[in-house]
């Protein structure tokens, strides 16, 4: 295996509380009491445009701007690192594995998160919302990452915490891995039929040797 492609939110950085509280803040302004924790969990994964267009089409753009403003303001206080993520990425990089991020986040927000974790220099490629026409689960973001890396789909693995990550990998013809620390649970990820389930980031150190 020559390349590992990672989702970011909920995979490399625990942004779940941040995302849920941001959705809560925004929706409470427009529809107080209508949305529950279950709703907010279902909004994790799709792009903001998809979520707000489906839920509140008449004011989607306005709500997206409010979401991004509140999210940015509270980012650092509401996120936390997962165990052994940074250390494992450093070991993978040292072994010559090409690393990429494929996310539905805006580039500015992703760069902020990478800088906060101190891992920006470990990634060869980052593909964000700003770089594609079609977001995950479409194959385009993964195909773009592979092209930029110069790696074939047979030599890559897509890793994520949600259906959009696994389905995008499957649509692009790459192997996939779900992370057991997903907020949606290991059973949910297994139902998506990924090739692997990671119990810890360190599992990747063995997978790259297979």
C-alpha cells in the first residue's frame, strides 16, 4: 500500500461536539425546538450545502454563513485529538507512505485544524470542498487525490468515520477502512461493508505491510 487517504472530521480530529453544537446554535435561531440530537448526528457527513438546502432551502446560504462563523469562533475550545493519531501519522510519513486528506470542509477551516494539531507537513495532498465539483460520496475527490499523488487506486486506502467516506472509496474503486471511534458506532460502519475496521490508528502500521 502506497497511499492513505483520510477524512478529517471525526477521523483525525474529534470535531463531533463542535459540529453538533454549531448545528444546534444555527437551527435554534430559525426553528427553536424542532431539531434533536438525532437530527444533528445525521447532519454529520454531508456537505453543509446539502444539509441546509434540504432542511431550509429558503435561507440555506445565510445559515451556512452563520454556521461557519460560529464554528470558527468556537473551534479550538470544542475539538480534541484522538489518541495516537499524530504519532501514527508521523510513523507512516517516516516510512514513506503518501498521505492525503479528502474532506468536505473548506480549505481555510481544514488548514486551521491541521495547524492546531501540528500535522500539516505530514500530508502530500489535501482535497477540500473548494477543489471539486462533486463532494463525497462521489468518486471525484478521491480520484483527484490519487491523481495528485500519482498513485493507482489499487495502491490506496480511504479511511473515514461515515458512510460518505466509505461509499466514496467504493465508488472510486479503492479499498476502504472505517474507524471504530466513529460517533455513529462500529456496527454502523460495519454495515457499510468497508474492507477494514480500525480499532486504533496504530492498526494502519500493520495494514500497510499487507
